[in-house]
């Protein structure tokens, strides 16, 4: 299936898949079991231009489109979602700087990530703030020419390995309107008062770093504020079309990896003197898994392509995320079933796909929130 991809896009797909098979596959189990961040692989990914793949060429990035980023994400996640997330999230939060940042901010924060010298993150969620982003309570108060930031951020990807974070703060608590009064501010991890605590024991994506950030009177220069003061929430909402499409691509990758592994295994494993692929029950599972994966890919590519055309695709992005994440969970489940007992231990990648798939239904807005958005758009209700 090439969805009308250009020769260059097909080549990106092949190169990334080769990189993932050569560099990631042999060590994926080790990083998962040990819950360790793959610094060595990140260096190699940087050489391939995979960190900050969508950062513009002017700032040292590869300048890939959303469709190309989706292809890269799909191939990495088809081999290992945990390490795939480390690579694709190294520039998490960069969109805000790309869209609203000054030239100085772009040079300071985007170029080091694109060159593999820094890792960043986006810090929105808090212990008491998840689906309802408008209840963010981390505060940033102006003191002279600095912002003084206090609060806790929860579940932050790259939280204990990152160099800086785009932090959603409340800067104007008395502002009119529920969604005004928030601003996005870059906070460097080497500032006094910044601490992070790594969260271990995750169900899946265990190579990916997740942490709580503790911000205690952290002072940053006033020019770390991104865009217009008070518009941070609305700026943030603007990127969900891109980030939700990216999570949809993660789901497609997991479904692809799991369905390919199941197809291989079904032809190797023999019971009742024949490969299990000769049983119609298994054939139907394989047919359904590959059909679902293809459908999720088409919806995801359509969303990514539309983001690239500058379309406002709130409903389509939520549909792609909701559908592809469900497909990832369902296909990984069937892949384990086709492996029987062998699928229940970590000698085969399907055990990892099964655990890793679940996160795609949780982060960047849960499945329930995506359905709320789709229904709201269908009914013509504003948020
Ligand atoms: C591994 C991992 C990495 C993450 N990385 C980041 C990151 O880098 N940056 C960041 O800011 N956050 C990150 N998150 C946080 C993630 O975005 C939140 O967990 C997610 O938005 C859900 O919020 P919550 O966990 O507080 O759940 P809650 O909002 O408490 O939801 C609990 C349940 O209630 C449901 N629910 C809530 N509201 C409604 C409603 N209105 N209608 C119907 N159902 C509803 C939810 O769907 C869910 O089923 C990460 C989380 C994980 C687990």
C-alpha cells in the first residue's frame, strides 16, 4: 500500500525500517525489561536525522511533513514502541516554539534537539489535572524580568532525561474566560528549584522515560514565554491535530508490527500436523487484523495529509486517534492469541506490543475524550 507516496517517502520508510531492525530490534527486550532510556540509540537516531524530524531545515531539523513523520513513527513503532517513543518524542513541545516562538527561541531550543544535543518535553498534566486541561494550577508569577514558577507536572515524557520543557502555566488567574490566563513557558532542567522523579513500573513503553516534575520557585527569564501571554491554552489546543495524528501513527505501527509477527508465527507453528495458518479460525483472525491495520493507516495518513495542507481537522484527528489506538489494542490482543502460550512471555515481541498498545488510548486525550470531541463536532457545539 503506497497511498500515492513519493519515491522519497517510500525511501524514508525503507531506511527507517532498516534502522529499526538493525539498531533497535536486537536490544528492545533489554531496554524494556530494565526500563532504561536508550541513550546510545538516540545518538544513532540523531545521525539519521530522526530527532526533531519535523523541525525546519533552517533550525537543523529534517523538515519532514506530518505525513512523513507518520511514516517514520509507524516504522519505529512496528519494531519497538518504547524506543520508538524515545525517538519520536525527543522534540515533544517543539511545535509551540515552531509556531509561536521568536527566532532566538527557535535557535536556543529547536536546534540542539534537532542535532541530538538536547531532549525536550511538553508538561501539561498535573496530579489533579488530566483530561480537563483548563484546570492547570501550576503558577507563573512575574518578578522583575523573570517568571517564578511553582507547581507539579505529572506523567511527563522525557521528564528525567530532558534539558527543557514547554510548561503550561497559569499566568493570569483573574483573566476573563475559562480558557484565558494560561501561558506556555520554557523551563530548563538545570534551573534552581527544578526536580524530577522518574516513574517506574509502567505497563508498557518502558524504555520511554516518564517522570513527575517538581517546580519550586523556579526562576526563568521573561523571554522564555512562548507567544502571547494568556493564550497558552488556545495555542496548546491548536497542536492537538498534529499530536493526535502522531499518536494514531503509533497505533498503526503497533498494529503493523503485531499483525506481521502473527502472520510469520502462524506459518511456522504446527499443530495437528499442519501449520496453524491452515485453520480457518486463524486465517480469519489474520484477515481481520490486516484489514483493521490498513483501515487505521488510511485514516491516519488522511489526517496527516490534511494537517500538512493547513486544514483544521479536529474531528478527523480525533477519529484517527480513537480508531487507530483501538485497532492497536485489538490487533496486539489477537497476535498474542495466535502465539498461544509463547505470546504470554517476552521471548516474542507480541507480548510487548500487547502491553505497549494501551498507552495510545490514554495519552494526548483518552478514547473517551476523543469521542466527546467527535460528537461535539458532529453536533456543532463549541468547547
Ligand atoms: C506514559 C504516559 C506518558 C505521558 N506523557 C505526558 C506528557 O509528556 N505530557 C503531559 O502533559 N502529559 C502526559 N501524560 C498524561 C496523559 O496525557 C494523561 O494521563 C491523560 O490525558 C489522562 O489524564 P488522567 O490520567 O488525569 O486521567 P483522568 O482525566 O483522571 O481520566 C480518568 C478517566 O475518566 C475519563 N474521563 C475524564 N473526563 C471525562 C469526560 N469529560 N467524559 C468522559 N470520560 C472522562 C477518562 O477518559 C479516563 O477514562 C502521559 C501519561 C502517561 C501514562
